[in-house]
C-alpha cells in the first residue's frame, strides 16, 4: 500500500466554543475517491474546509504528502495542490464562464493557462459554447461544471468536492460520476461529500461515516457489493 496522499489525525475543529470535529482521523490514498457520509450538520463541509484552510483546526494534523498544512492560510494550501469546489460553488455570477475559469489558474503562466483552458473545454463542451455568457445565466448543472472546471484549472493533486450533485438531475449525477472516473484515471485524488448515495457509491472507492465529529464507520465500496442498507442505518438512525 503506498503512503496516503492526505493523512488526517485527531482533527478537532469548532466554531466559537461549539466543537464540530472531535478527533477525526482518516487517510486518502493517491488516485482514489473517498466519500464522506453523515447526517446534515455532522461536520462534512467543516472537514473539507479544514483541509483547504477555510477554517483553522483547533488541534490535530492534516498532512499532504508529508507536509503539515493544518493552520496554513488557504492560498498556501492551494499552492500545495488542494482545490475545493464548495457546496455553494462560489462563482462570480456576473463574470463570463471563461473569466470564472481563468480565475482558477491565476497562479499559473499564460501558456499553461491557455492549455488548461482548452483541456477544460474538451472535458465540458457545453462550457465552450457558453464561454462568453454571464455565469448567472447558466443552469445549475452548467454552473456546477464551471465550478469543477475552475478548480481543475489549478491542476490540483487533491480535489475536494462538496455535494457535487446538490440540486441536480439524475442525468447530471451520471455526468459527475464520469468526470470523477476520468479524473481518477488521470491520477487526481478526490475527497468528496455526497448525500446522493447512488452517486456516492457509483463514484467512490471507499467511504467513511462521520457522526458526532468522529469517524464511526467506513469501508471499501466494491466489497459491499451493492448492499448499502446497513450504512444508511448507521448514517441516519
Ligand atoms: N461558520 C460557522 N459558524 C458557526 N457554526 C457553523 C459554521 N459553519 C458550520 N457551522 C455549524 O457546524 C455544524 C456542522 O456544519 P457542516 O456544514 O460541517 O455540516 P455538514 O455535515 O456539511 O451538513 P450538510 O449535510 O447540511 O451540508 C452545523 O451545526 C453548522 O451549523
Ligand atoms: Mg455540508
């Protein structure tokens, strides 16, 4: 087994005095997709935000390929190769699709940027057709593609996806699953939060369940052979 790309140990995160993560520990291996499951408010988004630096952990360790990133500001963590597509997508609605995409590659040179932009348009032909359109005029699914495309513009080693299927049609969920399959085949590692269990189990290699700020369950998706009932009970009951 290769060393994990991301190693989280005894992570504590709280807002004010309210503890949310209380000693969460887990690994993400290179090239895999790990899905975080858990009830609403169980701390899934908080976990991703702690990894990308949007919130600062109270204690514990977040190691990316041997580098301690806990406590670093978001731009430094981004520079180490971690990009997040947040639950709210955080796009600039009045900017064009192309300008939103370009913002993801601010750190990279013009030539590399142009190459990556054509790569994104090859992945998402719908965005190429709409590249001059204001982002707010796109459908929800198209906006999610812009958000994913923008994160990919930075060529991340680790991509964090917070509920990529949120509010989208089953057809779009399948498209997301295909995007994830392709990224995995290209060696991108993914840490995803997903409430849609069909997508979660279709796209992920492994899953973990968060409850009361700790990891209470987890396993290999293929080994479950489609038997998800016990997991569902563990998440929601
Ligand atoms: N910035 C914040 N300030 C105060 N409390 C917060 C903040 N962000 C999140 N919380 C609280 O922390 C808890 C965990 O929130 P989080 O967003 O991590 O949950 P989640 O598992 O992603 O839920 P959901 O499935 O609804 O997206 C919630 O009770 C939430 O109200
Ligand atoms: Mg959330």
